[in-house]
């Protein structure tokens, strides 16, 4: 194992990114995407929620310990609409659950990753969220999230 990876197995770091909480998928419209994913995953969409600040409507599916979050843009200038405009529908982000989002933001910032928001912001599904710039994460948009009930 490379030397710099060893520390991620130490007690201090092991639990900071707890699991993949959900995978975000950008879709043109929830009306068509929800039945498609219900058929694909063989489970019902259990929640739809608008995130006004992000100009998106979301729909959630539970798949074991992980969720699938469908994202539909509600404004041509919003991030999801612009993403679909340039890249088409598809995988948008991977979200990791953390039990201390501020500590994780600090750790990642110290490690040289660029945070897209300097303060945790309100996301869908009663979460605090923070995104990392994909240019430093191999082109993958990474979200950190923490249940708002568990945050201060
Ligand atoms: Zn998300």
C-alpha cells in the first residue's frame, strides 16, 4: 500500500467518509425518469423534493444502504440545466456521508481540494452539503453530506 494511503486506515481517518450516501443523476425530466428508475431498480420513488436555492427538483430511491437521487433542473441557468445542456443526462455526483461535515471540509481543504462552498449549505433530504471542485477529483463531482438533525 502506498505510504500516504496508510493514514486513511488509522483510527483518526477511518470513519470520516462513512459511506456512499447517494449517487446523483441528472435527468431532463422527472416525469419520464421516475417510472424509468422505478422499473430499473424495482423499487418505488419514496420522496420528491424541490431545492429552491439550487433550482432543482429531486426524486429519491432507496437501494440498500445507498440512495439514488434524480435531479431535474427548474431554471435554464441552474447548475443541472447547464450540466445537461453541455454533457447530456447522466451521472452528476457521488455523495459521501460524514458525521462532521465542517471537519471533513477542513481536512479536504487542507489536503488541497477546492470547496465549491465555504460553508455547509442546505441540500435535499434534510442534509447539510458541500461540493468539491471536480478538477481536483478526477473529473467527478463529489458531495459531502451530513444529516441536518445531527449537525449543530
Ligand atoms: Zn446529492
